[in-house]
C-alpha cells in the first residue's frame, strides 16, 4: 500500500529527502563499524593517528556522532571535551568491541557535577 499522495507502488527511500546530512555517524573500529552499517549508520574507521581528523569530519556531516571509546581515548582531551560539551552536533562515547575500552562513567560524572560525590 502506497502512502497517500504517492502513485501506486512508489515508496519513500530510507534516505532523508532533500537533506544531505546523515542522521548518525559512527567513528570506531572496523568490526563495530560493520554492525552499525547494518543498521544504516554511516561509519568511519580511522587509520592510526587519524582519530582527530575522523572526529572532525564526522562532526561536520551529522547531527549525531557515536564515538567508540577506543577512538575517544586517542583524541586529545581538550578536543574531546569540547566535542562532548557542544550543543551540536551531539557526540556520545559508546563502548566498542575491539578494545574493551569503556565509555566514561556518566553516573560518577553527574554526581561530581551535582556535588554529590563523596
């Protein structure tokens, strides 16, 4: 069944019509990237030493960037902090399969910011 206003048999693609911006970009290892690609996410696998440039490229082209913890660990702290604090695009550090590196402890960070850490 076609949506109202469209000819029979014509469907919208999963791509954003008229919007060149990808909804989500993942930056991380090749194995995790393959899984994200299966879900329709654009994935960037940076070469060693290219993590900073990959993060910058991802931030230019998407409103949401998922950054693997192993990649986040190799981005300069000041640049990572600025990316995480920026209102747009949203940058989130996610666990990855390759390194076992964990994302930051958000609960501990929130408690510290609220003055509840003890």
